[in-house]
C-alpha cells in the first residue's frame, strides 16, 4: 500500500478534482515572450492555478510567466 501511495506525485494528487480554470495568457502570447513551446502547457497550467487562488496584476503576468518557465526543466 505504501509503495502505491509514494509512487504518485503528492502535489498532483492533491490537485485532483480541482478545476484550475483558464490561463490569463494564451499560447501565442507565451511564445511571443520567448518561452519554448515545450514549456507552454506547464506555464499555462501554473498561471491558471495561481490566478484561481489570487488576483494577478496583468502588467506582472509576462515576467511571472518568464520566471515560471525558468524554473521548469
């Protein structure tokens, strides 16, 4: 049982059933910011999750998206 529990990502499991909403920036805007196409879906997911929890300043979104992209592998 413990092997099954620890074989899953706890963060992903904690988000099950939560609708993250929609990302405030579309993929075209993220690509225009210089974010690689392979990172766009994860950056959109993080922006959607953050915007669902707290109001985000639209002027800060580009820099926030770049910071998120830098943190991703």
